[in-house]
C-alpha cells in the first residue's frame, strides 16, 4: 500500500524577531468560506449564523468574533465570509449543520496559511509591503482588507491593538511572503528585497 | 490612478483589471447581423467621461462600473456593476433585456 503523504508545514523558518516585532507562522487553523446563495440566501445565512454563533455577519470589511467557541467571521467580499477557528473538523460540521443548505461552504484550511506579525512597530513593517493605509484612525483591531503585499494577494486582519496583523495568504505563497516580511522587518522596502538574499 | 471601490475604499490601480466599455448591451437573438457585429467588434473611443468595467481582483473581486474622464483620468463615479445591472432591469427600457 502506498504511503500517505505526510503533512508538511508551509513555512519551515523559525519565528523571526527584530526590534521587538515578531514574524511567525500561526499553527494550522480551520478556515471555511461561506458564500451566500443568490436571492434570499444572504438574509437567511445571517439569521442562521446569528442563532448558532450569536454574532451578525459583517457587511463591511471587518471581522467579528463569536463567544461560542473560538471562531471569527471575516468579511471577504459582498455576500462572502471566511470563518476562522481552531484546527479540527468540528467547525466545518458545525457550519454544515447550521447553514449548509443556504450557502456554499468550502474548507479553505489547505488553501490559506496564516502568518502573524506582532509587536510595537509592526505597523511600520507591514506598511513597507501593503499599499493600504494602516493608521489606527482608519485601520484598527478587527479591521480586515483584501489587498496585495508586494505582488502577493493577502487578506490582512488586525487581530490586536498592540498591533498584531494576521496575513491570510495562499499556502504556496506563504514562504515567499515570509521572506518578504522578514526583509521588511530588517527595514527594507519591497523594491529593495531583490538585493537582499 | 486610484479607484474608490464601494466595498474596499480607495485602492491603487494595481489591484484592478480593466475590462472595457460598460455601455454595450447584448442584442436580442434575432437582431440583425449589423447589430451583432457592432456589439462584438465595434467600440467608440470617446473623448471625455466614459463608463467602463473594472474588476477588483486583488480586493473584494467585485465588478465595478467606473465613470472615467478619458482626457484627465478623473474618476467621476464608481458603482457595483451588479447594482447597475439590477437597476437597469427594473427600469422600463431595460425590462426583458438580457434576461
């Protein structure tokens, strides 16, 4: 019988800390996308999630956290959300029972990887790669943005006031983004990364 | 150039892809050959405000109808293309078209 493929981490580097800012790979998490069906699907979905998780799905680019289990709902486009929770099959089956008939449910745990940048000065580091305004007045805890980090598509989620940012990135780009962020940690801008091996 | 996405706010051009003229409408199936040639191949090249389709691929993945002045790149309006389409279908002239 063939050997099963063993799971490998998308980033093999150890956490990097420079000047009090730490870049690390977040341990595997469950990520599930919700896409409301056309018509009344959206309202029905919002109602079902409210009943099961006690929160309203955001209709602006933010995350809301449910106190029923360690689960967060991230806005990810009109009528689309990402649910991020602990790594187990439980989240998916819970969502399937709750709203599987009114939305498209897709597990994204193998698709997305999360890199975390945290500590005083994390904003300055993130700004070296991200083209969006991260100033506290316009981007604060639980703000979410889909954008480009350099050339890499990411979903950025500010998870703490410290500040801390979670970068949800496609798994195959995680290693490149880790490299770019570690270069940014050392004070270099994106355009300079090519000169930094 | 920057576009203000109705969902994501002001974003740089690198997040968007240009699609083309947002004013062309698919003719009915029994329309003349001229109407189809016009729809498929012929485009105006206006000097001034123009409605065009843009895709916010690196952001919320929405199709947008952007009104842009082709002389100055001034952005006069950005709307969700889905809303534009739904509003058109509801209007008396748009009824039945494309549905």
